[in-house]
């Protein structure tokens, strides 16, 4: 039997994403491992001072994709895994939480790997657009993972990015 999973979009004007909700959701008395990824808006991206980010999406399409991604991870790790995804929509300031992914499982290795696989899939495959607002007054739209674009910021950080998935 499959575990219950949760995926949602949080309208920023209504509420902030609470990482505690993700932890509580994937908790289970039989689980010894919980892993959580929290993505926050940072103040610098590719050498530019960031003031905030606006995330835009067509919610039904995003929720369908989240459901598909969760099902893929569950198929790989089995029914004893619980998964949670929440992504913000709207304008966020530096330091605010943009995305939370959580995985709970009987063992830590499964939780670590499932959480990593799910956040990478969300960043690469979800139809979410972001507009970065810079301190100089300029702004720029982008789609997908900014790490896919070469930049000096990540040239020597050991980041391995496999696009085969």
C-alpha cells in the first residue's frame, strides 16, 4: 500500500511556507530518517545583488507535475516513503522560504536520496518561472534551475549536475 504524499503551492500573499509542516507530514513512528530541503531567496545570484524574487506558475499544471514527480520517487523507493513538496508563488524577499521538500522513510539513506532526487526533479522539470529583482532596479525572468547555466559562482564549487535524469 502506498504512503500518502502531499504537494501544494502556497500563495505568498496568504502565508509563508512552514518547513515544520513538511517535517510533521513525513513523520511516522516507523520512520528513523527524515530529510528536509529548504530553499530560500538569497541576496546574491551570479554576481548580482538580489532584492527579491517573484515566482509565477499555472497552479494546476504545477500540481500535476509535482504529483508525477512524487510518484516517480515513490516508485523508486517503495511504498514506505512519505514525501512533501511546497513551493511559493508570488513575490518573496531575501531570506524568505521559496520551496520545501521533505522525505521520511524507515532509514536515513532512503530519506536523503529521495529528498535529493525530488528537489532536483522539482527544480529541473516543474513549469515555474522566476523573476529576480535586483538592487539596481533591473529584473530578469528565468525558468528552471539557474545552476544549468554556466556561471563563475559555481565554476569551482564541486557541484555535479547530471542532466540525464
